[in-house]
C-alpha cells in the first residue's frame, strides 16, 4: 500500500513537471505539439521499457533488470542537465 502511494505521488508529480518543461520557451501556437510529443515519448518509453526489461530479466535475472532500470532515470537527468546547460 505504501509503495502504491509513493508510486502514485511520484507519477502524479512527474507528468505535470515534464509537460511544464516541454512548453518552457515554446511559442504559444506550438505548445500542443510539444505536449503531444512529450506524452507520446513517455508512453513509448513505458511500453518499450517494460518489454525490454522483461527480456533482460528473463536472460540476465532480476538484479540485472533492476540495475538497468536504475540507469534510465539517471541518463535522463544527465541529458537534461547537459541540454539545459547548452541552452536547448
């Protein structure tokens, strides 16, 4: 129950934050396209990630799956920091 509450709170705060970041610095008439792109990428990442991590768990075990899953958010944060520093 506690993990469900933590997951719900994290997911509920992640989605609006990503949408807010996606429209930062975007012209008003392009905001819909930016939001659509973010949500499509988010859904694609969830679906493809679950399939790929399932295959990895099958061949490498759960420890390999959890290690790979922990690297994905870290890579995202590092990419965001790099792009934000470059002014994208």
